């Protein structure tokens, strides 16, 4: 009987991991659609190329060395060993909580779930540097980000020992349930360092300090991308419960799904209200980013707030992201899709509100953990961007930027039938 229960729980938890991983992988499509909708039509093919190639790059680099830096072990060289059922059952039977207390799943499913997270962190970078960065420079950075920079900071929080013995969770009582800081703020920090070196798009800022709007080419596509990301986030947060096969954890999964959805809705409403007050219009791009900001903020602790609390967290994050986007524009930091604000400002906010609902956490502990993550990722990324800039350069030529990076970088257009001859 116990063996049958063990087999069932192992199968259920493994399958749940795989399904949630597939949902997170689908977020790559969401980022691709969102970003392609918010850039100009002449840069659409290149942004799509970046998104699909960064996903493949992340999968390979995390398999080659990233997982080893983060957790130890190397799937690339050793493969996945068969499960020793008797030994695994014995180890769980010896636990006080029995079969139903610990997570029981395939090591391969764990790797798959983790690799789609590193791809998500890298996807954040692609939108912020859109429309003026060389594709090859971006991919070179993706190799280092997914193979080393992200896995090192991930090991300090989700790894058992932590790279070089540093473990933020143990040292500060830091909590980041699914990655408001570990994934989203880290991606924003890498993006910010690149944008600072890259500079703004031509025509974004006038000679007298004026800010010129550069509208995206396809808002229906951007809206579709937001819906895809919203759906994928259920796997992102829900899968981070790490198991499903008992009553307590199944209930936690349901709470996480509920709060994730509530925060997204709250974020959307918050940004819509603020945008309406500031601009006297219902700004769709701010509304889309508000929903995403709510999702980012709740990711740090989706298992502890009430549904009302999650909605309020999202509401505040949605309002915050509007002011963050406007603030970055005023200091001439050009982010075409608002990624730095959505994932950076809302990610930090999500970390800092965790102590409101999660026992054992403190504001100072959350702040310290967030500061360590940001400092490492920003500093390491800045060094890598600088090296790439010296070797091959970061930015396309002014002529290529004017013509569009689709032709310059990919040799094809996304909408050739609309090109005037």
C-alpha cells in the first residue's frame, strides 16, 4: 500500500512540475508578442529572433554549467540516473512527516522547471535594449547571463549551500517565493546596465530635453502577449509550491493561483486609474504594464496574503509602475517596453511588502537580500556589457537604426507587404 502511495505521489508531483514548467515556457511566447507589439514595425523580426534564440541559449547554457553553479551536479555530462524506488521510499519513510511531507519528483522535471526560469530572466533584458542593440552582442551577453550571472545569485537564495558559501535566506531570513527579486529584479538589473551603456534610441529625446513618444506598431499583439504572460504566471508561481500530492500543498497551490490572478487584476486597475488621472486617457500600454507589475510584485510571496491583500499589493504595484516609467524617461533612460520598471521597481516593491504577510521575514532582511541580488547582477552585467562593447560594439550604426534592425540584422521584414517601394 505504501509503495503504491509513493508511486502515485511521485507521478503526481513530477507531472505537476512538468505542466507548470510548460506554462512558464509559454511565457517566452508572451514576451515575444508583448515586445514585438511595443516596438516599431521595422524592428519586429529582430525582436522575435532575439526572443526565440535567447530561449535556446538559456536552455543550453543552463544545462552545460548554469545548473551546476546554482545547485551542483551537471545534467549535461552525467545525465539523469534511474530512480532507486526502494532507497527513495526508505529515505522518506524515515522522515517525521512521512511520504506526504516532502517534495518527491524526478530530477529531470526539476531541471526543466528551473531552466525556464532562467530564460524568463533573460527575456526581460531583450525588450529594454530593443531597436538599437546588435543581435550578436545581445546573444553573447545571454550566454554569460544564463550560464553564470543568474545561476550564481540564484544559488544564494534557492540553492542549498549557495555559491562560495553565501546563502541570503539563512543570513537575512530572506523570502522570495517564486522570484520577484531572484528572477525579475535580476533581469531588470541586467537590462538597466545594458541600457545605460547603450543610450537612447535616436529621436527619443530632443535637443531641448523634450521627450518624444515612439509608439509601438501592434497593440493587439502586445495585449495578446500580456494575456499569455498572465496565464503563464500560474505555472511560474504555482509550480514554485514544488508539489501537489497532499491536501496541504494542494490547498497552497489553489491559494497561489487565486492570489496571482487577484494581483494581476489589481495591478491593471491601479495603472489604469493613475494613467487616467495623469493623462486624461486610458493608456493601454500603461494598463498592460500595470497587470504585469501586479504579477511581478505578488511573486515574492503569493502564498501568504489574503485575496484582498494580493489585490491591494497588485494595485499599488500597478500605480508604482506608471510613475517609474515616467521617472526613467525624465532621466533619459530609454526602455521601449517598460521592462526595467515592470520587473525592477515592481520586483523590489514585491520583496519589501513580504513582511506584511509572511511570518519570520523583516523589512531589513528583504532589503538586504534585494540589494545583494541587484548589486551582483548589475555589477557583473555591466562588466560583461563593457567587454562586449570593446570587442564588437553594442549598438548598430545610425543608418541601420534609421532603416530598421530587421533588414540590418536579419535581412528580412516582418511586414514586407506594407513596405513602400
